[in-house]
C-alpha cells in the first residue's frame, strides 16, 4: 500500500480519531523533511511499537530566526515520500505554512528552562518555535508516542519538559544518533557541506569521543572536559566553535565537578564554512 498524504489538520485529526477508535496505536515521527537514513531509523523504531506510523514533513518558519536558513533549507517532497514509504510509514502529514499558521495566528509556547542555555544563547527564539510547532503537530496527529532523534539533544529535553508541564498524554522515545562511517552525525544540513568540509566535520565526533575517554579515565572537572572538546576541535582551523561544553545530562547543570554517578552530556555547536553543525554524546556511568 502506498503512503497516504494528508495536508489538512482537520483531516489528519479525523483519521487519527478513526484509527484510535479501531484500537490502533499511532506512532509519530516529526521532521522538517529532506529525509535521510537517520529519519528512516526513527520510522523503524516507531514501526516496532505502533500499528500505524505517521511522519510529518513541515519546515517550520517559527523556529528559524530571520538571519537563518529557512528559505534555503533543503526540500524534496517526492523523495521524502519515497524514503518514508520504504522505511515503513503509512501516513505522511505535510501541511502548508498557511494551514499551520493561518492569517491571525498569534499564540506561541514559551519553552521551559532547558531552552535557555547552549542553543538558546545562539538561537534565542528557536525553542519557542519548536515547542509551538511540536504541540500543534501533536494536536493534529494525536499520536500515542512520538520519536525524536538524540542528535537534537536539547530539543528532546525541551519537548519532554513541555509534555510533562502541559500534561500531554504522549510518550517520547529518543532514538540514538545515526552516523556516517566517519562518525559525522546524519543531518539534512550535511548537504551544505563540500566533500572536504565533510571530512573535516568528522572532528566533532572525535572531540566527543576524546571527552568521553577523558571522563572514563576518571576526569570529573568540567573545565578540563570542556578543554578536551575545544582543543580537539581547534585541530581543524576552519572550525569556529560556538559552544563545546559538558553538562549534566538530565538538567544541563554545569557544576565545577561532576559527581561520580552523574550522567554527562557533551554538547557541540560549530560553524564550518557557511554551515552550522551540532552534535552530542551522552556519557553514562
Ligand atoms: O527536529 C526537527 O526536525 C524539528 O525541530 C521538528 C521537531 C520537526 C520541529 O519542527
């Protein structure tokens, strides 16, 4: 059966209501399209737990600042449908911008405390846009659970906070980051990288691994762990570091010394040429 495309919020809601009446479990994979193997792995994960997987493709204008890449964000809807279908999704929800933000639209969700640091410093309006669109997508798709990639680590904390704080009856599943052989995290934005930049971008994963090794060898001083991240990144002169920080994996707190039992997330955002890349790694006790 080929994938069913739905563009209207009302139609999506009706379909989900019918599926729920039939006792079907709905899994949801929200995306901004230009799908790759990483997205396919999110669909596979959903398929293992759902009767029906809905994937959405919507490049959300409210999560881009005016100076960011909203208009040039890569788009290829035909290809997205084919990848989503091959991965096993049954429904493609692809609303237009007018459908999601009709004339007069003016409500936004204020993202919780998790939004303030790291990405929040460099993209102050980003997480409010993410929280808003995710809430709207949840209200349209009415899923039992939704799958998010760990690649956008801070986003997963922000969305979890919103789901908890606003009593949304939706489980979140966080899927491991899909990587190329070089360690580079798969991302729709990798299409902006030249082949030589792609090789250089592998340094992000090396920085994460070096910091994780340092912690495994007993280092709990946060500044020292941060140093490993930045020093590794600085071996590639074309990389401009926005942040490279160790933080508590659950709270994003930054103590001088981590406790022995703390899970730690190493978070990176860099610019390479015109491309902004983020990545992270969670070191667990
Ligand atoms: O992670 C993304 O692709 C987006 O931030 C999301 C969750 C689809 C919201 O637009």
